[in-house]
């Protein structure tokens, strides 16, 4: 699962891709995880490809493990793991490279998301004064109130969502249970919202939440997601999900490592705004 996508400027480095992509391709109902969803034990390995004409390159990889009611989402290459505990309504982010961590409650996430939406509305007010092109203004407005035309395609093998500026094409599969479907899409919602507040230049979560809503209604999990956004320059991505219905020994070892890391005294605890500033600058003065 990947959190977010760039909103108004091209991405210059691989790390900036990784920080902004996690959820654009991966609703607000994540606050109500049920007991059956908590019991699900599975994982998904995700690769994101950036497409430029006829060439494409891998720009991000992640491993998301659902275990014992929690979700462990590891972003390869930037050494960041996000742990979502829906029972406690808490999100924990660990930057293992810089040895820093932060916590964020669901209520705090909603407040930060409201601030991000207010900032976008302010930009729209400036756009009305002639500071942005009509195309850029339309894209900003779409993030606040996305509307797609949806169509099941390829003999029930996938879904297309189209709009003038955002387009999704999804190849899907049937989940092994309703609990799996709910657990995955609930976390996909959370990841989309989290990216929007953690990375200021990511898109707001609205378009991705609409896609997740369609997947819920169809009872399907994504296998391949293709996204095209009419920006300048254009954005075209392909996301591949590989589903694993049993944990491996490596999965369990990683979970134990992350949990032990949280219990240790080796991490410096930051507030979420501090963690956000540290993420944007890429440096830390709080290392131990």
C-alpha cells in the first residue's frame, strides 16, 4: 500500500517518489474495524512503476502484513514502517534509519486532514484570482469532491473509473473472506489519509477513497492498479499487488523486530509535526 502522489510538481528523486506514492494507489470508515477483520492473517507485497512513454521503472516497494489485529506496513528503501492498531485507534510510524518514531491517533489524523483540506481551499481562492491555470484549478477542486464514471470491464475482471483529470483502471481478484477485504480496504483508507498529512505535496485522499468504495461494493481486491493523472508533466503509474494468504517465517521475524524496537529505548519520540518536518528535510538532529 502506498501513501499519496505528487500534487503540483515533478518528483526529482526515488525517495521523494516513495514518500508520495504510498496511498495514491493503494474512505473514512477505517475507524470501525470489526472483530472478524482483526483476525485476518495475510500479507501483500506491492511494487509501483512510473511510466514514461514506452519505458517504466520501479519507484517504490512495500510489504504490508496483517497480523493479530494490527497492520505493519514497511516501505523498502526508506526504512520506514507504519503500524496501525485499529483497536487502540492509533498509528505509529518508525523511521528505523534515523531512529525516530511518532504516534498519531485517529482523531488527530482527522484534524490534520481537515487542515490540509483548508490549505487546499485557500489555494483555490488564490487560483480564482488568476494565479493558476484552469487545468490546475480543476485538479485541485477534484481532490475535494471527486466524481468518477465507473464501469466494470473485461467480462467482470476489473473496473475503470474515469474523470477529465483522474483515471483508474483496476484488475481485481476475489478476497478469500469478507474479513480480508474489509481489513485491507480499511487500511488502504488510512494509508491514503496519512500520506496526505505527512507529505504536503501529496494528493488529498478523496480520489483513492472513491476507488476503495467501488472495490468494497464489488467485493474485490486489487491486483493491478493503473493511474493516469492529467498534470504538467503527466503522471502515469502502475501498481502490482502480490497477495500472500499465509505468513512466512521472515514476516514473523520482522514483526517481532519492530515490536521489540518499539519497546526498546533506542528510538527518539517526536510529536507528529516534528516527525513531519524531519521527513521533509530528510535529516534529523534527534538521533541517538
